[in-house]
C-alpha cells in the first residue's frame, strides 16, 4: 500500500522509549533525512534491562539513564519535553501539556506501558515501581534504610515473578543484609512464565541459593502501608493471611499507555492495532510500535529487542512512504533472552548459546553495549568497564 500525505511534513514521534528513540535516531541517519520531532516528557532515557546494575552500582547513571539532550546532540532531531494531551488523527495534530499544537506529516506513537494494578486496593498508593531512573533512586534509599535499621527481622516483598521480578529479587538479595528476607509473590504456577526453560532453571537455582521466599499460586488481595494481604490459590478454601513488609515493589504487570484521542475502534485487547507494516489500521501515515502496539496476525512480546527492531524497520518504511515506494512487513528476529541473576551473574539462552554465571554476565553487558543508542556512550562505557573492577556496590 502506498501512502498519501504531505511529504514535506515532519515525522512526529510520541514517546522516547526503546522503540521511539530507535525510530527517531534511525531516521536521523537517513540520507534524505526528514524533519523529526521527538515528544518525550522525561529528561533521561531509561535503559531498563540494565537498571539492576545501576541499582547495585555495577554501572553508572550516565551509562543506564543518559540525558536525551546528550543522545540527540547534533542529530537534527527537535526534542519537545512535554506530555502529550491529545492526538487528533483527523486534523493530523498532536496537542501537548503546554498548549502546543504540532502538525505532523507522519506520526509514530510509541508511548509504551504503565503499571497495571488490576484494580487491587493499595497498589498505586503503597507499591514501589521499577521502570524509571527515579524508581532506582527510591529503591536504593529503601535498601539503605533496611541495612541501617535496628530491626532484627524485616521483609521486602516483590510482586510478580516475570523477568523484572526475578532479576530484581536476585539483585536485591545480594544487596541487603541477612536481617532482610526477600519474598517473591507470583499468581501463576511458575516463575518466568514466558521465559526459556534453561533460564527458568538457572533463575530457580539463583533464587534457592539466595534463600528467597517464593510464593507461587498466590494472589495479592490488598496492599497496605506495612503489610500485604495474600491468599494461596493452590489450596482449596485457604484463608487470606497478612505478610508484614518494610517495602513492596510491584512488577506484576503493565498495560498500554494509550494517548487520549485515539478511537476505541483502533484498540484491541488494550493495545493499538497495527498491520504487518507497523501502520495503524486504516491510517497510512500513522505508525505504532513497542509495548502499546499489536499486530494480531503476528503478535510479539513487549520487550526491548522487539521495540528496537521495530524502530529500525519503521524508519525504513517511513522513508519508503515519503518516496512513494511500497512498504515492507516487519519480521522479528529473536536474538535470545538474557537475564541478570544478581551481582556479577547472568543467564543467556539464544544466539546459539545456553550459558550462565560470570561469563554470561560479561557477554550480556557486551551485548547491551552494542545496542546503546549513542556510539560515543557505548565506547565510553566499554572503556569504563575495562578500567574498573566492577565492584562499586551500594
């Protein structure tokens, strides 16, 4: 399908996560670079897969949460650090929180996801999150408080045993002293329900080695300031019970952060419906990628590698559309799964490898270094790593 739109209009990218930032940077490298506007309210990019190493001090802030101004310097991309209030697809404009109305020729919606509380009382009020730089700082303060408290026994609770939950549990367990017990709560029957079997086994052993209390088939009913009410689903007629906590982190799920103004007819199961070419259904000059988008014929997981590959492919299709050429379908190339397993350890399945331990940790870091959105920062980070002993823990 060829597209009809103003070929002189700007490409407006809403959202600067892995998908949006990759798309904007890929477009900036094109020979016939179009005008590019990136709308992102945060001052820092969040390299989420390496947040665990930022928490432990194995990586520095500039490596994991660099400023957008640094990443976009000399790229020819206009950065607008505002929230998007509304998108009007008929008028082809984006309205921001500061009252700006921005006309687009092509639009890329990549606003990602946000916490899903599933309607459970107290989650939004009392649970910590772990998806922004400020969340890492908050959790660091909690860990320091726990390690300097006068309590003989205290609990830190993590809800959700997907990738974020298990990686976080292992890392935090290496950072707290013996007086703090880690409790990992999962409503399902297994940890890492979408993970590879080898990684599941390695994470299971890492959890056992760290004496993390694992509560499978357990539902969270209510979260209060100092305790969480839970109930086992594996026992018939089991009674709810209360678990005291000195901190609780919610990693149990996310939902799409869909901007206001998009018609309900475009939403499928809480995500924006796109075709194989990453275009929103029925809108040939509007694209969507990342966590918030779904191609129902070929659905992908909401991971960083999916979003980055989509961002790269989207840039090609945007340029093809501006040149009046046919767009090509997106094909995801699975490059495997890499998970942190505490300080200095990781597990990897993919790229022809199944490996865990310290070697996997080094390979994981090198793999992510190669994906840094800024070549200078990537080289600088590699140099910093080679010159350091990697033991700068909190």
